[in-house]
């Protein structure tokens, strides 16, 4: 009883009923255990969607940058109830911070989580997700959220392609059922003329119509076909790369997950390096910088490959007329 009186405020009656005494000790134990769990012992959790090689590279860079071993990771599909269920499970872990990777994950987690500090990455445009509001004011965003916006490197790919391959008609095939591909097609149409290129577009939403759509691009005069960074583009990438190796068409690729043997130029985001940059931002928040005071930054670290052997083949053997 003397021990209990030292821990509980107020005077402890000498003859406290046994049931009340047991309840008091139980509550005291809960409070003591809760207080002993320091913030540094609570996990850093990663919530991502959808699972993909690019996100796995990003997580590897994040782990390398933090130097804290494996992180607790939860990856869910883009659609369905799994996201809400996973977020409820994450809250039960009481993480110090939540790292959100991928646009679908940010759409799921950002607007619903108002207290837990969030750092996001692997997001091309956060300004339609509900956590950020105006690209002209990256300092204004949801108070518990900050992160890194990484627009696809399309301008760099078009600019370098124009310099190496000259002014030409560029084609792009996209899947109209893939929202990311639609956004990239609009961007392609807007940007190509700025580099002296003539853009032509075709659509296909299944493997059965991919080849006819690519044939139509060539029939419309496309000397270069651009492979965008949309997931659906990986579906027809092998055929396009085969055409590139056969010198039927120049291929410029911005897709980090598609095969690239056949692309004259490949410019993709360096997701491992982006993960390291994300780790630095995570450390800022863990060290006490409030997310509300950290503007959303823009960073697109690049990985560039030019197939010089394929370039030499093109210079010696003009593309056949078919």
C-alpha cells in the first residue's frame, strides 16, 4: 500500500476494497507502460500503392538513406477496401511518422489522416490529391503533410531526342482507360511542339489492338515513338523495342519498368536516389521540423542511357521504308 501511495496522487485509504485496488493497479500499469514507450521506439511505417519495381527501388533508397534497417511496409491495391483496412492497422502501431509512396496511396491516406506526420514521394502531381492546393504556392498544404513531387522527365526526353534525332514526327500510344497515361498523352501533345516536334497520338486498351495502333502511328509518319512512364505502356513495350532493334522506328523511352534493349534513348527517374532524398526529408521531420513549415519540393533525379551502338547502326543504315 505504501508503494501504491507513492505512485498514485492523493491519499490512499488503508482499507481500499480489493476490486478497486486491482483496477487501480491495472490502470497504473497501463499508464506506466504507455509512458515508457518513447517516440524513438515507435516505428516508421511505409504505406504504398500500387506495388511495383519503381516503388521497391524507392523503398530501398529510403532504407539506405535512413540507415535504420528494414521499415514496416504496407502495400495495397489502387482500388478496393484494402487501403482503409491497412490504414486502421497502421494507426494501431502508433508510428512516429508515415511515409506515403505513390499517388494512389497519397489519395487514400492524405485527406483521411490529419494528425500523424506524413512525408510523401513517388508522386508526379500532389496538387489534385487533397493534401496540396496550388503549384504556385508549394508552402501551402495540409499541415501534417509534406513531401517531394516528381514530374515525369518528359521535357528532358523530348529535348534530348530532338537534339540527337532532329526535328521529326513523334508518335505516342496510350491506353485511354489508364488515367496516368491520359495525363501523359496530354502533356506530350502540349510539350512536343516546343521542341520542334510534331506529335501524333493513337489509343489502345488491350493487347489485341496494340499492334494495329502502333502500325497506324507509323502510317501517319511517326519516325520516333515515345514510350511513356505509364504502367499500361509496359504491355506493348516488348513489341516496340523489337521494332527499335530492327530499325523500323526510333524509340525514346521514359518507362522505368519496361525492357529497354531497342530504345535509342532511355530517360527515367532514378527511384533509388529519390528514396535517399525522401530519407533526408523524413529525418527533418523526425528532428522536430513541423511538416506545416516545410514546403513541398520538386525533384526528379534522372537516369540517362543512350544506346550508342544503335545510334551507329541508324547512321549507317537508314530506316527501311515499309
